């Protein structure tokens, strides 16, 4: 719990410097009472030219935001401190945006295609998450890069 409070204090300091002081309940509660996401939604800046899935890209960028905010973990979908693996972040991002199972599946497919291009045809998302990624920044960047990747 101390780690969560330390992280909340850090976010409060950053928020105060940038936007003013947030309500203390927002810092400790991962989801406000009205079920709106704490983080503002990321706008879709991509145009759908038929070569890639805009909803999947949006879910991947939202998943990167969730990992940047909550943290990243390995060997579990979530850890006791609320950190997320790649797949859990994608699932939460698809639910956060009111998207369905199809968008979650599309985002996972897009991430799998990207990691196989980067690391080889036999890798899986859990293998990449648990064995190849070493830091939270690498996890978030992997999701962002997969969102930018054009699919064939």
C-alpha cells in the first residue's frame, strides 16, 4: 500500500505542477464513482485507409496509457499493486472505451503480428511480456509501436 501512496503523491505533485491539485479520492481510487475513466481518452488521429484497424490502434494506445499510469507486471495478468501485463492492459482498454470483445481480439492480433515481426514467428504475447520486456517503458512503447504499425 505504501508504494501506491508514494505513486499517488508523485502523481499529485506532477498534476499540481501541470494542472492544479486533483481531488485526493481520485488519486487512491482507480475508477471514480461515476465509472468514467480517470485518464482522458486518447483521440484517434489515424485515418482508416483500409490498411489497418483504427479501433485496434486506439485500444493499443489506451493500453499503453494504462501501463504508464498503473504500471507493468510480468508472470501475472495483474499484481497486488494493480500493475498490468500487456494482455490485461488491452482488455481493460477495450472495456474502458466501451468497445467489445472484437476490438480486444483485433488489438491482441495486431500486437501479436507486431511482436512476431520484431522477435520471430514463434513468440507469443505472454512470452514477450514475461521474458523479453524488462521495463514499464518498454511495455508501453511496444504497445504504441504496434498501434503505429500498418497491417497487411
